[in-house]
C-alpha cells in the first residue's frame, strides 16, 4: 500500500494557512490604517440654550434670550492630500434670534473662522497648512481613537489654551453609550478691548482699554470610545469686560450656563459614531477573529487529511519460471 494526498486536503490546508496569516494582518496592519481622521469631512453641529448677551443696538446686556451656536467643519481635501494631514476649516457662529437665519456669518453676534490641522492617526495638532490659531492638546473637534478612561487636554478656543477634562463615567445619548468627560474654567483674563468708558462704568473717560475675561460654568462631552467622535457636547461660556485693574466684572458680553447639542445634532452624531465604530469593529475584531477561527479549523482538517492520506493498493507485475525436462 502507498499514501497519496488528495487535492481537497491541500486546498483546505492552504486556505486555512492563508486565513491564519490574514487574521493578524487585519488586526495589526489594516486596522491602524483604517483608524484615521477623514479628509473629506463635512458636518454641522448646532448648540442651543438660553442666556445673556450684550446687545449692541440697545447698548446693554439683555437676559433670558435664546442663543444658538453653529459649528461647521469642512475638510480641505487638496491641502490634506498634499500634506498627509487632516486639514479642516472650522466656522463657528454665535447667533441670537435677531441674527438667525443669517445670509452672512459676519452678521452673527460672534464669528470665529479657524483652521484645524491634525495627524490623521494620533489626532495630535500639526502646525502647518495655515493653521489658525495655534492649537495644542489631545482633543478639540474629536478625541483620539480608542479613548481611555483618563483625563484629556481639550482645546478651549475662547480661552486660547487647553482645559483638563476628567473621565466621569459613561452616559447614554439617544440610547448610545459613550465616555463622559467634564471640566470647568476659572475666570481668566484673555484679551483687552478698546471700548467707551461708560460701558465699564467709567463715564468720564471717552475710551478705555478694558480687560476681557472668560470662564466656563461647565464643560461636558460624551465621546464614542472606539472612534473619539463627540456625540454630545455641553458648555457654559461666560465672557465679560472689566475696567483696567478692576476685580469685578463691569458688563457681561455673553453668559449661558448651558449651551448643548440639539436633539437633531445628537442623532446625527450618534448615527455617524455607530457607522464608524461598526466599520472599525469589523476590521479590528470581527474579521480577524473569524479568519483565525476558520483558518484554524480548515488548517487542522487539511493537515489531518494530508497526514492520513488515502491508501491505494499497489499494483505490480508477476513473473514465473517454467521448468523443462
């Protein structure tokens, strides 16, 4: 008897070996290249709440008014491809009911055009490509991929610096669970502004170089753990003016204890987080595990068949001798 190897056993062994090699490639090679900040992003987030603001028409601070913040993020694909970074143009407007809808964002109560440039894999700021302003920290428009239960340095554009946001458990947003991070900003002088003296309670001076102060009653962000996408955001900005060297605020420019994602924005962000997280889960977990298990089974079966082989009877010629007398 002799052993022969069937084509099926070789196919099973080869396919199993291929899947076993593919599994770690998906987890360690493909996944890091899939978890990157997009360059063709085009999203809009809307915050809404009530508060106080300085009405330039009435020349006084008005209270209990609706305030809407709109943040639009658009990727500069050409600059992103050229630099290898994620280059995003960010336009933030702060509106009252009087300025909504606005044909020109410059008509808003406040208008901030920025350019945010990050390393696509780490989400760290990259200082190139006409970045504006100079950013630092771990997070701003989003958190890094694979968010941990630790503190992060979040960039506060109004402060012009980073704020420590501490992990504060989990929270469900529109039925979707994310990591919750919170923080506050103590009153901080951020700038100076030339204003009529009467605005800062110095009527005898025609103009005063007033101090602009900023604080934040509370920052709360809920973040998708896998992608770092912010599915809920709430801030409580307060900006005031003080007379030079004064210890107390003279006038409130903007003050709200709660400006938060609208329900529509929450739903949009949750849907995007589900889609992106699902894609990363498939590449990093589902496909590698499936490939490893299937590959092991096929390789084992194929190997057993190769070792055992298929026995066939050997054929051989017969010879005899004739005795003659």
